[in-house]
């Protein structure tokens, strides 16, 4: 089974606008056998106030050209097209992300499915229906703009049901808008709601619409399971196995052998991105990632050597 390539994310918090660090990470990813790197514009200061950062974009492009890699783009998590109150800046930031993707030669752009907001400012309040319609109409306009640049938008499942994300994709109804299927998020969402038994069935239903895949591992445990709200502190969360840990595949309990059976059955041919947020913690395991994904694509068992 042939896919377009195997990639890894250049985590925005790790890079934090430091292009020297970015360059070093790209060199490591290239050495370790990755084909793609998923870049967040906010990680390299590629967008400022809803526009491409003209002061830095050429430096970013020059850095990318030094490496024999291909790239996908992940829009800033804060972009939320359901946000009507801040509609202008949300829309312009997403449009600028399309421009950024075009400038670096990326053909896939990931957008986190928007979250519903409760408005109570200056008397303005928008219903969930109004917010949903705003996201649909915004994505339709953005899809047309992206199509001119031969870019596809993959809407990612985060903390929503996969069904609701697919409903959004279907409502937008554009040939260049599909699903970014995040396996780690799906497992985490399902298990914390007591519907783990539907996990593989959900993947089956999603594959028809999937244009991009994210893989990472966890235990499906909510961050506040034992009374501690430690969602943003990986050092402590890992000890108890809590939260959306973004570990390498094989470190958690997601049944990736069965997941890849489905991926193979549906003959998925896009890019598979491993989303690993901690560099120092998992550095010695990075070499295993492309090797293990290739094994899973062949129906073989994974091996972990670098813990």
C-alpha cells in the first residue's frame, strides 16, 4: 500500500518563533527519515494580526529550502470560525494561513473544528445555530480561495464528536474540504464518554471523507480523573497517564494495529502525520516513528527501541 508520505509536526510551543531551532529540528526530521513536516504558522511567527508576516516570511521560506522535505500546514488552534463576535479577525487569520501554505508550497491545511462560544459582551449573544452557520459559510468562502491555490482544507476532530465534524464537512460541500482524522483525539474523546466500543466503527465511517491523518498515543484518561486539573502540565500528566498526551504510537493503549487495518482496507493514499509535542521527552523515540508507521501499513507489528 502506497501513501503520499510520513511526517511529523514542528510543534509551535517548541519553536516559539526561533528559526534557528526550527532549522535544527528540520535537519533531525530529515535525518530520521520523515518525508513531511507539518508547520504551524504561529510557531514560526508566519502570521501577525491576520496577515502573513512580511518581515519574516522570506526567512521562513529560505529555511525550508535548505531541506529535502515537503510540508503541510496546521492553522493556529485559536482560529475559530464559529466566533461571530470576532468574525473579521478569525476569517482574515484563516485566509492568511491559506496564503502562508501557498507561499511554502503546502497542499494540505489543517483547521481545528470550531467550538461553540457563549457570548455576553455588549449585549451580543449568538445561538449555536448562528455560530454553526457562520462556520459553514466562512469555510465555503475560504475553500473557494484555497482552491485557486490548489490547497485542500482538512477539518480536524478535536473535542467534538466525529459525527458533528463530518456534518460540518458535508454542509460545506466543497471538493477541497475534507476530514483531518486525528486518531488520538478520537480515542480520547470516545473513551472519556464511555463509548470506546464505537472507536473503530467511527474510523470506518470517517475514511470516505478523510484527506489527512494525525497519529499519536494516549490512555484515554481525562486530565482531571483523580481530582487534579493538570491538563497543561505534561510532566505530571504522564505519571498518571492523563489527558491528550501526544505520545509516539505504541506508548499508550490505542490499538493501532486495528486502526491501520482499516486504513489499509480503505486504501488511504494521503499523508500520515505523527503529532508529537514534546521534543526532549521523546527525542530518542523519533527514529522509530516512520519505521513503525511503515510496518503498520504492511500489517506488521511495531517495535520500540528508543525508550
